[in-house]
C-alpha cells in the first residue's frame, strides 16, 4: 500500500486539481443511518484504503453508483443491439475513456450524482477530446460556444476550455445539476442538455395544454434527443453486463490516471513533452485545450501528465537551466497584412503566419493578439490581459482600387474563432460522426462532419 501514500504526497506537491474528496475511496453518496454499525479499522495493522476501496476495479465503482432506472423501451433495446454489433468500436471508445473516467467518476461522486452521468461523454464525443460537431459543439462534453461562455469556459486565441478536461467536466456537471433542479428528473435534464432547456420547457407546456403527461417519453422532440437517453442507457447496460453483449471492457484501476501540475511560468509545449518524457500524442490527449505552442502562467492553467511522468517532469524541470518559453505576445495597433505586421514587429512573416494560423490573403485587424518569438525587447511572461482576452480577428486583403465611379465590394471582418449559437438550440453530439476518429482510435483527432441519428436511433458511428 506504500504506493498509495506516495501518490497522495505527489498530488499534494504538484496539483491544483479541482477534484474533491478522497481520490482513493468510493466516497459514500448518501449518509447511511447504518453507519454506526460500520466496520472499524485498527490503524496499527489495517489499511483505511482497504475499507474504502474494496476493489481496484473502476467499473465496479461505476456500477455501484448507478441510480437511473432502465427505460426498457424499443429505442433502448435498439441502441444496445447497435453497440453490441460493434464490439471493436465500443472497445476503442472505452480504451480512450481510460485517461479521463476516474476523474469524472470522482467528480460525479463528490456531487452525489448518479454515475450514469460519468458515461455521458460516450454519447457526446466517444471520449474524443478534439471532437467537434456540425453545430460547433466542442470537447468531451460538447459545449456550444455560447453555452461555454455562460459557464465561464474561456475561448480565446490561446486556449479553448471547452476542450479542457478539468474545466469542461466541472462546467458540464454544473450545467446538468442546474437542469436537474429545473426539471426534477435526470432524463429530462439530459434531454435539455442535448436540446436546450427552453425547448424542453416549451414541449412540456404544449403537453400540459393538451392534457398530456410531461415526462421524457411523452414529449415530442427531435430524433437525436429522443434517442439521447436510450443511448446512455445502452452504455449503462453494457457496463452492467458486458459479457451478455459480447463486449470486453478494458481493465480500469480505481486510481487517478493523471496529475494536474500548476504552471508557475510560461513554458513551451514542446519542452513539457521533452521534460515529462511522454509521446506528443499522449500530451495532447490530456491537454487538448491549448491552441498555441506555449502554456501561459497568467491564464491560471494546469498541465495534465500521466501519473508516473509527473514526477519525471518535476525532477527534469529542477535540472533544466535554459529559458522555459520562447514565445511572447503583442497586440497589433493597426490593420495590416502579415508581411507588413511582420516587418513592424521584426519577425519572419512565414513564422508569424504559421504560429498564428493566418491564411494567405488575410490581413490582421487592429487590436488582435499575435504570438511572436521572444526577444530581449519582449522578455517575461505574457500578460494577464492578453492571456485572458487575446483574440485574433482577420480581414480579407484590401481589393484593388476600383475604377472611378464604380461600386466597390465591401470586405467583411472574419473572426478567427467561430461564432456560437444560443444555448437554447439543439446541438448534434459529435459521437454521431466519429467514424474516422473511432477507426484510428485517436483522442486528439477532430471528428468528421457529424450526421444526425437515423429514425431507428442508431447513430452513424463506425
């Protein structure tokens, strides 16, 4: 059991993780009046961890926390059949979940929510962290841009916290708890998460006016929302009894996969990968929110590293004597081409274009924040103001001068970040279009354009 205490010490030193509760335990979700008869532990010869974590299997912990009743509807049966007919796909998505599922279960337990909620990213994104739906929902929990802003998920030139594992999980659980309080049931809360609270409320009002029930199964809703809870219940059934459906669940231990390390000063992504001695793909799977090759200390960011590699990173960082960051940021004071801005800033035009993702024939608008190589004239970490509010806005290059008296076309500004739809609108879960990502088994691959669920409720996943 010594490794457990070593783990706790490491987290204490390195992490600023948002998780609450004892990571090594199956935290009780309700006060039990039978607690006075609970088993006692002699600390001289017994381990407390053995009492609270009788199994090292995370799937057992998840099953023990199930609270939602199966729907037992044709839609749920169809979803179970669809998944059981594709064991390779299920196994790949389950394997991807191994990086994140312990943390999500821990947070769900701490909030006393049913552990079925921890399985929701299977439905939303198939646990592909870079998943993006056709409605521009993003990340494990598929936050729309506007909904992300409602829950204070930063979306700027440096990072998109809709893809951040810790931040998006916290926001998603906040959102679901709010919806559960509003609608009084988890199936309606889930419908509202997918379709929008306003749409669910309107559907209920229509049923009330017609003298009809207002529960999930009685409401008229789009096919995707109609199939949404049955999909989650299908995953529940498979986790409960995988052998019955010919599915083999991957082994998941009941302890953290990653450690959250606070960023004390700006540091290059490439250097973190080097010092932590992990593959680049693994780093980006755990840290998908970073948009640039530098991680900012003034953005209150954390780096997630696989458990054993966090200690490696800490030791290598102590020995590293060179500068940690090679990038700075500046705010452009006038609208100009990349070439003009590069000349003004004293940097290479191609470097400026590449690191900031600026397409050719586009100009940088005044007030935009651009990343540039650090120099003696631009020392120090990127400021809080730019770290929190940096944006990149682009214009099409100015057209050639029009002939005298001719009507010139008006150029419209182009924002680097996509505009979001209202949180009341339905979003299509990206898992309905993850055929390529599922085949590759990669969690840092942007999904192909999603397709809506079929009328029978079987989503287009391969």
